[in-house]
C-alpha cells in the first residue's frame, strides 16, 4: 500500500511538475517571448522605415544641393533652367518636367526651352491665363500646389493635354518670388498615383530655390527685347542723321561757292554793308559745314567704319595739322609750338581718321585758350606705342564735367567762353583711337590748362622719323 501510495504521490508530483513546467513554458512563450518578438519585429520595421526615410532625405538633400549649385553657378539662366529640369526628372523619376512662365505681353503661360520629355512641337505649348480649366493657370493664380493621381480622368485638369503627353500623375507648383508669381513648374509621370505628398513638398522647395534664376531669365528676356527696340530706334536715328547730313552737304557747298564768288567781286562791286553781311553768312555756313561733316563722320564710325591701318608718319601728320591751324591761332593771338624729337618710330594708323583726331585736339586747345595763350603739340616714342599730346594753358575742364567729356554732344559748362562747337569732336576722337586699339586721356586743371594725349601702336617696321 505504501508502495502504491508512494508511486501515486510520485506520479502526482510528476504531473504537477509537468503541468507547472507547461504553465511556465506557456507563460513565457505567450506572455513574454511573443510580445518581445512582436516588439522586436516592430522595432525592425521601424528601423527599416527610418533607413528608407534617411535614404530618401539624403537623396532629397542631394537633389536640393544639386539644384542650389546649378542655380548659383550657371550664369546662363536658360541652361540653368534646363539643368534643374534634368535634376528633377532624375530624382523624381518623372517622364515630363517643364517650366511654364508667364508672358505679360501675350497674357499666357509659356513652356520654356529645355523642358524634359516634350517633343519639340509641344515645346511651343502656351496656355492663356484666362483658361481656368487648366490646373497650371489656377496654380499660377492662387499660388497653391496641385497634385493629381490620374490627370487624364481628373476634373481639375485639361484631360486633352494629359492624354497628349500620356501623363497620368501630375504635380504643379507655383514659382514665386516675395513680390510676384512668375510661373509654374509641372512634373508628370506615365504611371498612375506615382507622386505622393512628400514629392510635392520637395518640388515646392525646388521651385522656391529656382525662383531667382527664373526671375533673372524673365528680366533678361525683357532687357533683350528693350535692347532690340532701342537698337532699332538708334538705327533709325543714325539713318536719319546721315540722310539729313547728306542732303545738307550739297546745298551748303553751293551756297559757299556763290558767297565766295560774290566776295571775290566776280559779280560786281560790293558795298561795305554787302561785304559785311556776306562775311557773316560765310562764317555761319562754315559752321554748318563743320557740323554736317562731324555728324557724317560720327554716323560712319557708328556704322562700323573700318580703319585702314598702314605704317604712318605721325610726325608729318602732326606738323601738317599744326600748319593748318597756325594762321587762325595767330590771328586770335595764340601761339602753337610743335616739339618733335629727333626720331620717332612710325605708327600703325589710318591717316584720314587720325588726322581728324589731331585736328580736333589742336583746334580745341586753340579754341579754349585765352588770347596770348600757348599750345604745345608733341610726339613721343613709348616703345610699343607712339604718343601724341596737345597741351594748352587755357580754361581747363571743370571737375564736374570731366567724366562726361568724351560723350556725344557734351560740352563743359565753361565751353561757351571758347566759342561755338557741337561737342562731337572728342566723341569722334575717342572712337577712332579705340578702333586703332589705342587709348586717349587727358589731365586738366580749371583755369590753368589741359593736356590731351593718345597712343596708337608702333609700326613693326619701326621706320625712324627725322
Ligand atoms: N583743350 C581743352 N580745354 C578746355 N576744354 C576742352 C578742351 N578740349 C575739349 N574741351 C571741352 O570738351 C568739350 C568737348 O569737346 P569737343 O567734343 O571737341 O566739342 P567742341 O569742340 O565742339 O566743343 C568742349 O566743348 C570743351 O568743353
Ligand atoms: Mg572740338
């Protein structure tokens, strides 16, 4: 019996132990291990999510850095837009990317060159800003981004265009600076529901970064349009000036001819009064002739007159100019001194045009000195250049006028003291010297005098001048 009861006790104990072990296992398995496993799985998923998130973020960051670098470094705005389009297409795996900018002149949104995924004829795509059925127009007007999972069946888009471009997913974001909206950025995909909110957010950031270059592009376009219009106006003005000057030249020559004949007494005796009047007329006609000649010279230069560069003896040219002016200067009580060194190399220059430069510098010096004044013309060898200077001890150029003195029609405020003039001579002189690859400049002190100098290249033959 005791044996039996001992066995029963043992069995009972064993069963109890087994049950306890099972209960413990059960407890550990379902109450401890499984939740831990579940937690672990969740953590793993979270980690995977985080990993994907960080990859996406770093790709986003890289995209933004690429965009920023393009925007900052590419100075050609049009090609910068093209580069940004390529970056967006790559990152978003898009099938169509286009900038549509507002054209104020026509009141339309216009696809910009460099768009991605559009055939060349579709690049001409324009949509009137009045067409509210277009999502682009609405985004442009209300400044809110637009996202469609299937643009071909979305009441918010013009399905015709979506079908034309085979686009299903579509994102459109505004491009705006602080003060105004410039256009929109459209990105499409052939796949349905391809873009998510995060893509739209990134696109908005990119659109914000590119606003600056887009604005530059718009301004550049406006500027070049204005420049074209100004160019056309300028050409009209040049043509007009040149036509009028030509039409003046012949009658002026005729008038001058007859005045000279009459003053010579060839048409009979003249009374003193007639002679006086004729002389006054002759002076006026001379001034007109001078003006017409200067206007014609300027219009020829501005039309691109070509310099015929040949070895040129500048000493001879300077001497001849001095001799032409000496008579007039002496009558006005002024002296011209011409200082030429023993030997100066020849220059490379166009004789006719450089004569105009030297004549004008000398006539200015004589004109703007007081009676009794002195003008000094000189020539110097400067190695690769030959330098001509004309100095005077006259009125000087007031400081306020100096920076404008080479501009067309500009005369200093004290110019009237020297007599009449057009203010064209120095503009012509500068143009000629620059066309020679040379340089012209001056030094001046009000009330003390002025010195104008210019240099042109030395002739390679370096022929000595005696
Ligand atoms: N040697 C000079 N001394 C003082 N002023 C000068 C001298 N040369 C030029 N200028 C100033 O520069 C202006 C422009 O010269 P220029 O173009 O030759 O015109 P213009 O001789 O028809 O007046 C002159 O009107 C004058 O005010
Ligand atoms: Mg002059």
